[in-house]
C-alpha cells in the first residue's frame, strides 16, 4: 500500500516461481484491494497486480540488464 500511495504505479509485477500459480496471484490481488479499501478507504486505487513475464527468471534477467549498463 505504501508503494501505491507514494509512487501511484499503474502495475505491480510479482516474480519468482510462486508467481506461476494462479491462486497466488488471485489471492494477492484480493488482499491488496481489500487492504486498500480498509486502511485507505480508497476504492479509487487503480493499480493492477500482475505476474512478471519471465516468472522465476525475472530476477536473473534484471541483474543481467543492470550489470550490462
């Protein structure tokens, strides 16, 4: 929630092996929306929760990109 309030991102992506599980992504989305409504009283939050395109390899690809800069 702090990320949403401070940065107002359009999308938050979840990576790692667990992100391949649909139930996990659905639970994170549900909990996130519920928390936004309860603590912020903000039904207007439009940030989406999605999985990373490369799932478990997302962190490695990010490190390679960062190292090559």
